[in-house]
């Protein structure tokens, strides 16, 4: 993946729409279903006419058949609040030896393309960045000034010096906090490798994802990994020194000595993560950085449009 210069303009996505799968609470008329009823856009249902109210929306054809007065109710469409949530901990700098090709850059460009698409639809965009706590948070807004603040924050993470090493992740606690401060019925798009320090932390992670759904958010998880190295452990048959980017702990070994056990644990976690997301109604996208971010995102948007 080449390091791009422009994170504000993605004309490749101009022929696509990003429609919310669930009802959203927005500010203005837009593309998405709203839980609030009005008298515009698309018919929803009938209700009995209440004496004294306007007769403007009485269904006279139905009255002719039933001799009862019913009022047509319509479902407004509205814009959504899209909240981009990016893991900016040190583990997202992998692979560290190639600044043009790491998980954080991949996430920034995916998030920027989604921001472009949502803005083109007149949807509100927000941004949250976290490592072991929330480093930056801005709820979704529509203003031009606001989107420039978001783009400026995203640009920071295209310079690895602004991330630094030994920045740990606390994904579970962060997602719990965000579930409470993001307005309900938002579209929450998470970019993270979802790696935890200990196996017992996985349950806390799954609980946090469930919390987001409980607060009526639609959640999309981009599980960002270098599949070749982090999941398949496809290193050459020679000694390596592996360094934990978050803790700086080091170990020397030949990958062949542990590959079978490592791959089994990686597959087990990935399987459990996909299972939990399926149970909670969360879209999960296996975002392998060995593919172009454009291909990963475009494929998902096309699939989403078909499933409707």
C-alpha cells in the first residue's frame, strides 16, 4: 500500500452510498430511516384519526372502504452520526520497519475515505482515537470547521513520531466509555487489531462490544492485522528477535519452534471474535493490510449495499 498524500478526497467512492442498517437519530433530512415520524418521504402506517386535528392526511380511500377515519403516517429519512474510532496504540505501528505499510496508516486512510463518503451524503462525522485511554474525542458534527479538525487529527498519525513506542492499549475500557458518550443510534466504525495482553481480557473486550450494541449503536469492526505475520506467523526458518511494541519486552527464537501453537491461538481468538460479533449483530471485516485499503473498503461497501 503506497502512502497517499491526500486524505480528504476519494473520488473512487463517489458512486457508492453508505446507508445505515438500523434507524438513526439525526438532525436533518437525509438518506437514513429515523425513529421519528413526520409527514414526508415514505409511507409507514395508518393510525386512527383524532377528533379536532387536521384532516390533511386522512386516507379518504381507506375511509370509503371502512367508513372509519385513518391518518397516514410517514417515516422521515435523516442523516446519521458516524463515529470513527481508531486504535492508535504502539501495536498498530506493525510492521515497524516500513513506515508506508503499517496497520495505523491503513486505518487512517480507511477512516478518511469513510469520512469523505459520509460527508458527501451530508452525514455527520466524529472521531475518537485511543491507546490506553481516549487521546482525542469529537462527537459527530456537520460543520466544515469540524471536519477540518478531524482531518488534522488524522494526519498526525501518518507521522509515527506522534504515536511512539510503548503505548499500550485498553480497548475494552475505552469502548465502554465511548458507548456512553456517543449519542445513541450512531454508526460506530472501529479500527483496531483487537489484541489484548492477557487471554482473560478477551471477555472484557466482548462485553464492551456488547455495551455499544446495548446503547443502540450500529457497530462495524475493522479487524486490522498483518495476516501473513500476525496470524499465519509466516516468518523464515531462522532465528529472530521479537520485540513487543507496547511493552518493549523481547524474546529470541526460531518461528518454527512455536508456529503451530501460535497459529492455533490466533485462529481461536479470531474465531471467537467473529462468533461474538455475529451474536451481537456487529459487522466484522477482516482487514488485512497486505491488501489495499481501497479494495478492503470497496468490497465491504458493495457487499453491504447488496444485503441492504
